[in-house]
C-alpha cells in the first residue's frame, strides 16, 4: 500500500487530518500486524500526513509533472497493445534524434551505439508484475528476457545487471531467491551478473510485500539485426515457444502451476548462440523475440518501422507452440497469438532459410518458416485458407482471471486519450528544454 499516495488523495478531497490519521493508522496495523504498536502506527500516520501536506502542491515548475488525466491502466500502458505501443512511440518522439545507431524511435527492444569499431547493444527488462510472490521465477525469466533482447540484435551478451525493489514488509529472503533465479540464467549461459542495486519500493512510504525490478544486459556485435532491416521477399521463421513470465503467470493464476516448468528453458538463447557461432547473424536481416503483445504486436511494430507487409500462416505458428502451453491457453480461451510466447522470430533472405533451419535444429530447437515479407504495409494472417487482419488489440490477450475482467478493449475513447497524451508529451518537451537552457545559463526565467 502506498501510504503517501493515500494521504495525498484524502487531502485532495479535503478530508481532515484527524480522519486521515485514524484511517491510515488502522491500515498500517492491518498490514504490519503485531510487529508495530498502535502508538507507532499513529506516529507514522502523523508523519506521513505532515510530509504529504508539505509536498502536495509544489509551486516551482521544476516539481510539477504534465497532467493528461489519462491513467496508465486506462491507456493500457504495460499491457502490450495499441495504447502501450503508442506511448512508446511518444517516448521516442520526446527523446528526439540521437547519436545512437538504434534508439527508442525504432521500437526495437534494445538500443545500439557505436564504439571502438563495434556495435554496443544495451537493453533492460522489468520483471513480470504478477510474479512478485515468486521471486526465483521472476528473476529467471527477466534475466532470460534481457539476454533475448541482446541476442535479437545479433549481438553476443557480455554481462548483466540487476535492479531489485522490495516493499518495506517484504522478507529479505525474496531478494536472495530473485538473485538466485538470475544466477541460474547466468550459469546456464555463461553471462555474468556483475552489478546491481537493491532498494525498498518507496522507502518508508510503501508498506506491504510487493516486489518489482529489472535486469539489464550489454552485448557487442559487428552487425545488427534491427527490425527496420526486413525486406520484401524475405521469409519469416519462428522457433518453438513455451512462454516465460506471461505463461508462468497464466499457469499460476489458473491453478495449473505444473505448467510453469514448461517455461524453464534456454532454447531461444541456444538458437541465437548457434546462429551467431555460425556467422549467420551477418546475413540475417532481422531478429525479434515474440513478446510484445504476442506475434500480433511484434508483427505490427516490424511492419511499421520496416515499411513492409508481413503475411503469416496460422497453422505453421500453432505447430511451434509448446503443446501443454497451447492447451492451457485454449482451455481458458486465451488467444495464443496475442500473448508472449518467447519464441525467436527471424526474417531472412529466402535462400538463407534452409541453412538457418539446419543450424537451429542442430542446436536442439524446433524451427520452421511461418510467413513472408511483401511490398505493402501492416500485417495479415492466413487462417483456414482466408487472409485476415492481424493487428494488435488495445491490450494483449487477457491471460489471467483479473485481466479478463479488465478486458482487451479501451474503456474510453482512444483517439481522445491520444490527444491528451500528445499534449502531455509537448508539456514534457517544453520542461526539458527550459531546464537544459536554465542549467546552461541561457534562460533563467520560468516556463
């Protein structure tokens, strides 16, 4: 529970400090239990109200954030659908043109800069929010995701870093369990975890046991396989997929925890390592991992940045999904094309495809051709002989009971929300420019 946020919300509603203190101290005792006294809970509530009162209405423009009146949930941020994709485009717009070889504007999962005659690839992945109670699995899958992003750019990963945040009442054993999950990937791949940070979520202001964090990774290559490099005439290949954090979450929250073991593998990493070892990353046009809103989301992003049309064959994709995972998804009416399968997507020249398949098969990983790249734009899929639209939904497939309640469509007018988001981006740009100019000493006045 965010006790600072609670206090500020109540103050914003003109609730009296005494009423807030009474309710807040009850909630503190409810969460912390007999580890705190009633007197301590009251003192903590008083201190929270004092701090919240002092900071609720900052006057300096430096301390004020743009207000869009669009929440993260309403806009689908983090839900790997059209709202999430739009927000990431806006982040790229906010950052503007950079000196990077690949930056946020290109919608790849990794960024690339040039240094010392090689390409340096950098990425960061956050842990799955619903795996807070399962730190080892969270660590295993987020570390694997970070290495996937490095490999997908055609690079060899060199090192990882960890940033883990645990709320005030979380048992420190969760930290060790989480790091052990990352260390398992490190041991399986030979990529060391070399540094990191361990903090509390919100310091003293967030109580409870929630955990969050991220794993970053760095790699090098002499040739990148960015999404923008897909060309008409290319074939689309996909490796077998059994999912990662998303599928683990589905299994856990539908009470089928034994299926989590299907996700505990490094096949994606093995396939990429083999391709790089054989030098095929120098000839492959593009590589991606099937994560962002499933293959629906990745297809839309690739088509957009490469300026091409992607055509997929559903029966080919279906045959590469782990059977137990596919059965789980279909049992609970979850569209497998709209969730993260953690499969490797390779777009390559047609005459290279047989060699790619041979190398990946020799690495012990199934792979097949699932589509092709043509002139045009967008993405389509062939199902039972019919070519159909293949655009992502507002949110990824609803893969837990709660997500089914939230739904996959926008609860407000998406176009109207986009206008408000656009305005927020412009406000943030103006603030950034003002601060930069003021720090340089060229503009000392307020915005």
